[in-house]
């Protein structure tokens, strides 16, 4: 009886650990709205321009059946344009995909290969703003995201602060990697989830 009880408790504990490891980070974020790419927005005349600073961060969390991994990009540049207290075109950020990092060196190398981002043949990703709208839940930013050579319009709700000297933008949302042609599934017994969480902490300073 004691042996049976011990085996039951051990199995129960192992199940609890497995279920904890299986949680999906995207369950805690709002999914970005994804649609076909839209026509590039015209630059707004007399917009104030802010240069994105190097202390900004762009990171991500991907997961599979057995757990999750974090990563991000070390090299990116761009600018934010503001008119009438809204972010407008030609706001854009360009990411050097080979600057990708993750919490596992072996994974970093795999993410750079053609199973995922194919950084040799597709060296950059880009997000170009097309509009910013007010909603009851706060501002919604829309733009064309070009990732893995595929361009889609995405919309998400950031926290934005605008002053004469600085713009800050923070956001957490998830996208479906299959929408951007990243279809590698992983091992049969350790499948990779479709959702990827994107985390933005963007800081930009007025160029005067």
C-alpha cells in the first residue's frame, strides 16, 4: 500500500511539473490583428521626428510543449514621426536579423537558419506605421510588418507617451509565426507553438 501511494504521489508531482512547463506565454497577451498588407502611408507634412535610441529593446518569447525560450535583437534603427499627438508615417524601424540572440546558444544558431528566420538570405525585418487610431481600450497602432520576407498589416495596442523631447512606446502582443511563413514544427514529441509573444520597449529622442 505504501509503495502504491508513493508511486501515485510521484506520478502526480511529475504531472504537475509537466503541466507547468507546458503553459503558453501567449495566453497572457492579446493577439495582434493580422491582415493583408496595406498601401504604404504617405509621410505627414511637418511631423516632429524622433530617433529611436540604442537603449530600446525588442524581444520575443517562443514556446513548445516542454517549455519556452526568450530572445531578442541587438541591432535595429529607425525613427518615430508624430503629428497631432499621434504616431504617423514615415515612422519605421528596421531590424538586423543576424543580431538575434536567445537564452540558449544552440537555439540562437537554429533560429538564424532556414528553419526559422534564414538570416543569410533575409537579413532584415521592418515595421512601417500606416495609422494610429483611438479606441475605447486605448490607442491602436497599425503598420506593415515584413518578417521572413512576408509582409502583413498588424495592429496592436501599445502604451504611448509623447513629449516635446521624447516618445516612449511599450507593448506586449502575440503573432502567429505561420502567418509569416515560419512553419518549422519541431520534434514530433515536442511541437513548437504557432504563437510568438513580441515585447517592445521603444525610446526615441527628438532630433530637433
